[in-house]
C-alpha cells in the first residue's frame, strides 16, 4: 500500500494555532510533531524493555472479567512475539488490528466506533492500537466520549469546545509495540510507528479496565510523551502495511 503524502502547509496539525480540544487529539499532535522533525540527528533510541517475559498475570475474577460483548478473557500471558494470525483492516488510511471473536474489536458501529476488547494482555494491545488509530482518523469525539475513562480530566475536556475531526492527519502506520506493564485492571503499552517521511516514532498509552472494556486514561498534563526514534529497536514487530 502506498503511503499518502502530507502537505505541511495545508495540514492544520502543523500550525501553532491548532487547539487541542480532546486529550486523545494529543496523540495526533504528538505524531504531527514527529512528522515535522528532521530525519536523524540526535534522536533517541528505543529504551530496552522487558516485553520478552511471558509470565502470566493473575487471572481476573469472572465478574470483573466480563466483557461487554462476551469476548472470553483467554490467555493472560503478555505477548512476547508478534501476535499470530493478526488480521488488519483500514480505518481511514491506517491499518488497524482486528480479531472480532477473540481479542476485539467485538463491536464496530456504523459511526466508526470500535469497542469491546478481551480482558487480557493481548486484548489490551488490540484496544490501545485501535484507540490511537481511531483518534488519528477523524474520530477523536468517539474516543473521548466512549473509549476514555471517566475522570476529572475527561470531564473538563467534555465541557470545553467540541472535538473536531481530523481531515488530513499525519501519515503513519503502526509498526510495533512494547507491553511494559500489565495487571487485570491496568495496562501500559508503547506503540512504535513508521512515519511517511522516513522517521520513526513512539507513543505510550495507558489503559484501564472499566465497564467491561479497555479504555484510555487521560494523562493529567493532557499531553502523552510522543517522541521521535532513530529506529524501532526493542519493539516487537506488529504491522499490517
């Protein structure tokens, strides 16, 4: 698949007056910053991770594990290799992982909302990737309203100006991951991306099991720590394009 090019003059994400009205839109802004940075020259390398561990996490109780659409909790071991037999489908121009009967999204609505993920490390992996891709494909409002944990940060954002849809977001594709922490209630995943200008970037996503699904946790600052990388060393490869 040929990557679309980005016109920096027309892309509102590269303009300093672009106003963030939803915390998840910061994902797009972070990737937009990666796009704008020059290739190479002092970029940090990926930090080592312990994602090679396959130690199983404690099994969630049956009640706590109940998925809103009935997906089984399944294997509770953190994935140490590329998830086998991953299927991919385009959300806008970005390939998103999908496994409707095993990991999620178990529900895909006509308005684009992709929800219901398995209560497992791999389910969290799929959830975080789909949340990032939805937010970067013009569905910021859906992510904020339905896929973000209830919190003062979320309430503040909902009470501010309405989130706007992205009409020409940065051109990138998911390329890898590090599942840095996992419990039955919380997951921390760093996703690696290939950007259309030949650079690489990463973005951490914190998820919480809430109301029978994985949901994004807004950072108190409203700004996730997106960064440019020299390469994706240390990331487990995972890409559909």
